[in-house]
């Protein structure tokens, strides 16, 4: 799942060096992704994992780091079962 998340971010940012990026660094504050890219990422995650990210969840701090995104998506998928 981590590879898929990194792939989605790579497509949005056009960066191929994300394996070197600190997975706990804030993707917005670091400038890795901007607000438009953030919306694109959330939509891509919803499509890829067939999950729904509600309006309030869009501001969940876990969605600001790659590791946080991973945990968030894992929880959403676990709760679908």
C-alpha cells in the first residue's frame, strides 16, 4: 500500500525521488505538494482504495505525512470489513 501512495504522490508532483523523502515530514509544509495537489491526492486515494474521505477527515493531521496517509487508509479499509 505504501508503494501505491508514493506512486500517487509521484504522479502529482512529477518527482521520482520520493523514496528519499522523510515519510514523517509534512507534505504540505515541506512544499512537496500544494493545496491543489492535496485535493488530487485525496481523490486518487478514494479511487484507488474505494474509500470515502469525508469533509472533516480532509483536515485529519494524519493526511499530512506519507506514513500518516498509510495509517489513515489502512484504518479506512479495516473499517469497511
